[in-house]
């Protein structure tokens, strides 16, 4: 127990005072007691309940940040109980404590009993530090990343480097890092270094003085100044020119910079989060990236491995995208068949999480059932059918089919009528006509 006690405070009680409120619902007094000790030592305010009835009574006053719920307690009419609990404490996520053998319940975190203090600490960190829960995943890697994000979000560190292949979640991570940090109320400025020529990027970042160059008719305040107190996210930093890399390095080390054409040193407290899909060590060797900047950035690196190296993340990602898109599209899609999941888990995912997300989005659109099936995930490798759709024996409702296809095209094009038209072989006016006709606005 002592070993355990000394672990929790290290991470949880850095902010002083209570670090969060927990409601424990467990029929076993010894479990309640030991969890209480553990959590109180970690700085949490703890409330306990021995039954669902008691839990419903307590939950309104206690306003817990998290409910730890023994899965056995909630058996029987569990759905009703959970619904009522959620109604009374809509902000509190539930973590199910499962006994031997485990009880499957979708949509909730699980912790197997006996509770591993480190696992408990990780789950609570992710749930209580805001937004960290947006990082979906179940692999040890993802857990490690969550822990790192929690620590970085609370630390005063002024730079973070995020590396990983395209689509692994670097942008998401940068945004979570900002929103989970003390800088959350200050600006988050995002710039893609590969999107601008060097001189433009220079004045976007650092600003310029009036007359600094021919077109500089007014003074311009750059991102670093506008982001004061917040975070600047430098995406694709591997594409930044060596000269700008030098200016960034100076800014990171001295916290000061000059506007283009300016002579005054300007101070700005900004966290720099940089991301790249390139191997910066290779780039250093090839002379395209400055070693000094690389070593400065590499001090705090979060590497997000490709999805194929963390296949345990696939199922939770699929389920979370499935729920999100089902809600977006107003479709009742609740589950995925095991065979479909197994096939997804076996794919190489060169486009990583983004590719998986797009595939799930399409599957939810195609699903004609509450369960996603293998056929819903078939890649579009067939040519566009033209002229010969096999008409099913039982016939179809042409009007309904047309309406559904137009709706799908609009959803996929995010409401862009020209783009929807391209998918349907129609022009914009024809799309507009059908939107009115089917009442799809
Ligand atoms: N762990 C995750 N949990 C939930 N969603 C994720 C996760 N990782 C990635 N995503 C989602 O996958 C998509 C791609 O992620 P993101 O844009 O952050 O990738 P990226 O690494 O920045 O890609 P690129 O290198 O192409 O810019 C986004 O919709 C993002 O929200
Ligand atoms: Mg990105």
C-alpha cells in the first residue's frame, strides 16, 4: 500500500488542493475503503456509495468528476441505472470496475479488479485533465502518449516536438496539448510551414515593420506576438528554410524576436509545438535541417507510431468514429460485426487514423442496419457502375434511392453542391433542384 500511496501524488496532486472529485460505487466495503485511501492520498475528494440507489442520491450533491462503478453493482437493469446516473451527473464519465472474467460494456472505460494503482491513475488523469480523453486508443503506446500529454500539459515546457507519419494524429495531439494546458484560454495559432514561401512565412510568424519591404505599407503583427500567452503550432517544421530555423531557434532560446525590418527586441511567452512527418535526424544529416534547432526541439518529443504498430487502437477508434458519424448523420448504427473488425485490424493503414476514419465514415453512410458489416467496408475498387445496376428481385423505391444518394453526396462533400454534383454526375443546379425536391436542406 505504501508504495502505492507514494505513486499517486507524484502525478495527481501537482495543482494543490483537491485534484478532482470521485464517487466510488461498490457493494464491498473493503474495496470502497482501500480505493478511498488510495485516492485521498492522491489528493482527490472521495465520496462513496454501496448501491445504485445510494449512488443516485449522492451523485447530485457530490458532483463527481468521475464515477468508479463496480460492474457487479450495476448488473441487472444496468442500462436504466446508467442512464439515470448520466442524467443526474451528465459531466461525469463512468469507469467500470470489472471482476474476474470482465463484463463487456461498450462506451465505458474498464479497469479490471484488483485495481492496479497505476492503471487507475492513468484513467483518472485522462478523464480529469480536460480533452486528453479525445485521444482514443487502448494500446500501451497510446497510454504512454496520454500520460506524456498530461505531464506536458501541466509542465511549463516551452517547446514540444511531435513526430509521426501522415494521419497519425499530430494535429489532434497539438490541439489537445494546448487545450489541456494552462494556456487553454489564450490563443492557439496554427501555421503550416510548407504552405508559404520563405519571405511570407517570415512575416507571418514574426510580423514586419512598415516599409520593411516594397509591399509593407503597414506594420504587421506576427503570429508569435498574437499568440501571446498561448501556443504556436508549427506544422511541417521540416520544410522550414534554414534561415527561418535560425530565427526560430533564437526565439525559443531567448523568448525574443524582431519583426522583419524592426530593430526592437520583442518578448513573447509562447509555447512552440512543432510537428513533422519527416525524420529530422536524416534531414540534419542531409544538411536541410539545423542540428542546433533539432536538438533544442528534440528535448521533449512525442512520437506517434503508425497505426499498424498499435493495432489495439483500431477497435476503440472504429467504435468512437462509428458513434460520432452515426450521430452526425442521424443514423442508428450501434455495433460492428467481429469479422469486419478482424479484417480492419489486419490492414496496413498507410494513411493511418485518417484513412481509418474515412473508411468508417463511409461505412456508416452505407450501413442499412444497426450493425456495420464486412460489406460496408469494401474499398471502392470497382469502377463506377454505369447503366447496369442489378435491379434486386424485390424491386426498389427509385425516389428513395435517389434521395439517399443525394444526401450521401451532400454529407460527403460537407454541403458543397458542386462537389456533391461531381459525385453524382449532376451540375450544381440539378443538385439544388433535388435538395429542394427532397427537402434536404
Ligand atoms: N488517437 C486518436 N483519437 C481520435 N482521433 C484521432 C486519433 N488520431 C488521429 N485522429 C483523427 O484522425 C485524423 C487525422 O489526424 P491528424 O490530422 O491529427 O493527423 P496528422 O498526423 O496531423 O496528419 P498529417 O501529417 O497528414 O498532417 C483527424 O480527424 C484526427 O482527429
Ligand atoms: Mg497534420
